[in-house]
C-alpha cells in the first residue's frame, strides 16, 4: 500500500509540474524577453546609469552602461542648432527612448542628473514623442567632460519648432551621468 501511495504522490507531482510548465509557457508571451534577461556587464568605464522603475539591470545600482553598450543599441545622428553653440552641429549617440525601452522603463518622469549633481525633471513623453538624443559625439569628435560630455541630452529643435521653447533649455543636461525613472 505504501508503494501505491508513493507512486500516486509521484504521479500527482508529475501532473503538477506539467501543469506549471504549461502555465508558464502560456504566460511567457505576456512578458518581454528583455525584461527577463539581465543586462550584460559593462566592459569599459560606466558613463550612464539608469535607475528607478526599470525591469532590467546588471547590478544593485540599476542598469549601468559603458559607451559601447549604448552604441550597440543603435547609433543615431541629429543635425541641429543649440542655444550654447554657433550654427548647426552634428550630434551622434543613441535615442533616449531606445535606452529606456531596453531597460524596461515604466514611469511618467525621468530625473536627469549631471556629473555636478545638477538635476532636472524631464517628462517621459519628451523621450517617447521626440528623437531626443543622448549625444556622445559632436561634429565627429567624442565629447569630453571638459566640453559637455561624455553625454549631452540633445533635442531635435530644428526639426520640431515647438522644441525651440526656452523653457525646455533646462532639460538639455550636459555631462549626464544618471537617468532615474519615476
């Protein structure tokens, strides 16, 4: 009799495991593969950290990116004027919305913080509705800390006249080090 109970328990356990596997397979499409996979570790110097309401990280401090990790998300160029430079400049980097999507960001606001601790609230809609660039190069030259680098938030102001509003100038954070999703 004890052998029968043992087999019966094994059969029940097997059925439970099969149902669990089936349920997991059915629910898998509801979650993104990216959200389940941790980010790779940076191989170079960390130039951007994304924290807050994000699904993907690569450590206890959130999602840390080196330059190559950002470029691997897809390089984009924007030609635009800025309030701080003369004439049209050519910027290269990664779209902010691509970084936020890559980490599974969910929120309404992003706190952008510079190396000198300057912090400004940026509506998530700015990043989602415009080609806002996290620029790492200007005119083909890698941006240095001494000249607004390593990352400068660039709005495509020449392409979207509404972005030429002086009230938005505070959101053009240079020497960007962190995005905190809220």
